[in-house]
């Protein structure tokens, strides 16, 4: 339908692009009919394919994707190279011409259909997440709802990207603003939320009128392709959304195209701080609009004035969701002296009794594996360092006997700020607890970090809640609450944790420029 609407010039341009692409994408074959809505949405149907220019492209090279629970190979993913990525950027550039001219209402209908398809396929999509990243299936199901919520939210929010009229200081001038799409956007997404991190970016970008080239994490390419398949079924036109999975071998070449190509107007990234900083440097050569959600190292402050049971359930929810592998997981536990022992004792009991360790595919499991062996080695190194510096392990502290990629939920007391598990992003199930005496001391320690994504505090003293929440140097604060993410709320960090905000009423801004127009009268 969409292709019929575009002008003749566009068609010619699209055709010449196709000719160029056929030449440049060597060693790949096109298969428009290999995937369609009548096939079941399962992982094997997505093997060895990239989604470029509305086509399912089989690449010559593939890479293995493994299940973190038993380390078995679950499928072979397409390993896109620089040439495929260039073709995807070209395709997104061509598609931009007509996509940005569609009305927000038209785009909203497509997004809403995509949302409906996600919900109707939630079981299959959740299974793909668990197979790829080991997340307990009930949490994967929750992620699908959360991911779909971004499409629902932005399908509405994107209809309200209003400009303003400005009271002019000059009687002979009239001043107004309007918002316009920035253009083609590159997106690079992580493995910990393989669906939600895609819709949180793609939803607002498409609603803004931008087109997208997205590189998913090499650990979780199939979730991205499954979403693309539903996007295609929902009617997202050819070239508007392109997915280019690649292995670590090609990531630097693919990333360089995405961050430096002159046709790309913006880069939206979620991942490690090191990669975020590198992309920022690369993108500076052509001054792209950057949206970065880097790492975090959230302080979790428990004050004497708290309700201990609330603090314990907040800690369990924040720390052990996906085995501690979320960017906003509580990381540095600061507990005031008077409640310290009681908090540790109740938390230890909760860790012992509330978590069901095992294979994420089992619906009873609440605590599964880490993403890979390196992640487990990192936990072991953190603990060795902490114990050497006087830390005491209260519970856990080693690999689980269930599987070698599962690291037991761990509580470590007597922690201090020199330990690696406090100074670096943990990204695993270790709770290092540092005892403090005064509010000022806690705030000072919490802010002693180059990160500034999330922070948590537990107190029943309402003045203290306001005071500390305002003083914490981070983008997101949970007050007496451990689960804080939602499509309606802004997500993003300060300091080295990132640039920009995703979700909420602010999420559209990452993909729109404000144009000011001055009319002489
Ligand atoms: P993690 O260590 O948690 O996987 P990364 O920052 O390495 O965090 O990964 C987040 C995303 O960034 C993934 O999609 C990954 O492939 C991508 N990535 C890693 N290195 C580069 C790079 N040099 N250029 C572009 N993207 C990269």
C-alpha cells in the first residue's frame, strides 16, 4: 500500500538502490517469501536472517546463539557485515522520504496493530527471550507486556507532538515552533531486555516519522527478528525498520557504519558505559543526536526510620529481578547502623526462602543463570576481592550446584567503598552491605560514583524522603519502592550513565527536532 503512494521519483530511487544493493550485499540471498505471517513465530523460523529493506536476507555467515542455562546452541543467527549495514542505512534513507510524510494518525494505527500482534504472540515471544537470555519465563512474559506497552503508549503520545506559538516581542513578527523527525536513526540494543529495549526506542522513533536500522545484541538476535516479523505483519512499510544482527567479529565494523554514516541523524544506544562512550566519540565526527542509556551502580539506602519489611521486599524485587542483570538493579546497599542487623537477618531469610533457582523455562523458577560464563567469573572475582578486603559472606558466594552459569544469590556484609563490587557496576546477584551512621554520610557515599542512573531509599520520615531523593545524583529514584520502570515514566541517567530520557512524555524528544519559524508580517 505504502509503495503505491510514493512518487515516481521515489520509485526510481528505490529501484536504483536495489541495483546498488544487489551489487554491494555480496554472499547474501534474498528470500521475501521465507517468512510470512502464516508461519509459526518460533526461533528456528528466524535463523540466519537479517531484515533489510523489507526483505528477509540470508547471510552467508552465521553465528551461534546459546541458551545461558545449559549453554546449548539454540540457533544460528545471521552475521551481518559492513555491506549489509550500509544497504540497511540506504534503505532507511529512501524509506524516510515517504514515512515522514505519513500522518501521525496513520503511524499510530500501525503501531497499535504491532502492539496487538505482540500481545497475541506473547507466549512465543517470551519463550524466545528465555531461550536466548535465560530470564525466568514469568519475567519474560512480563517483559513482553512491558515492551508492548511502549508501542501502546507511543502510538498515543506520538499524536501529541505539539509546537507552540510564542508571544512576539516585535509587532511585525510572528513566531511559532513545530517538531520534525530527525531522520534515520541507528539503534544498538542490549541482551538483558531484548524486546523492551527495542520497542522503547523504535516506538517513539517511528511515531516521530524517523526510520530505523537496529543492531540487537549478539546474545539475543532472535527477539529482535521476531519483533520485526510482527512489525512487517502490522504493515510497517519496507525500509522503515531494518534489523542487522552481527557477531562480536563484525560488531566494530557494523557499529562504525551505524555511528558515523552521514545519512544517519541520531544514535540511540543501551549497553555498557564503555561502548556508549566510544559511540559518542565516533558519532561526534558528524554531530549526531545521541541518546545513551549506559550502565548504573544504584545505591539502595535503608534508613533507621524505614519499614524494614518494605525495605526487604524492595531489595528482593530490585536486586534479584533477572538475577541482578538490569541497569537499575540495586547495587550498593547502604544500611544505617540501628537497623543494620535486623535488615540483614530478614533479607537473608528472604533470600533463603523466596527464590526458586533453576531453568528459566520452568514456570516456577524465579532465579536463573547469568548471561554467560564471563559474567559468573566476574562475580567470583568481585567476591574474592571483597573477602580479601574484609567482606563477610552471609549467604551464597559461589556457583550453584544446579548449573555452572547460575551464581547463588549472595549477601556480603562489612563492605567498604574500595571494594570492586561497590565501585564497579555489579550486574549480578551480589548484595554488598555497607553500614553507615548519618544521612549526610549515606548521601555522600551514594553520590561518590561516576554513574547516575537509579537510586533507592527506604524511610518512613517524609521530610527525609524528599531531602534525600532530591540530593541523589541520578535520573531515577525509587522511594520505598523497588520496581520503578513503566512506559509512562521517564528513564535515563545523569553523569556517565547517559544522555536523554526514554519512555514517558519525554521519549519522543529523542527523535524530533524543534523548528522555529519567524514570519514577518
Ligand atoms: P555488554 O557487555 O553488557 O554486552 P555492551 O556495551 O558490550 O554491553 O553491549 C551492548 C550492545 O552494544 C550490544 O548490542 C553490543 O553488540 C554492542 N556493542 C558492543 N561493542 C560495540 C562496538 N564496538 N560498536 C557498536 N556496538 C557495540
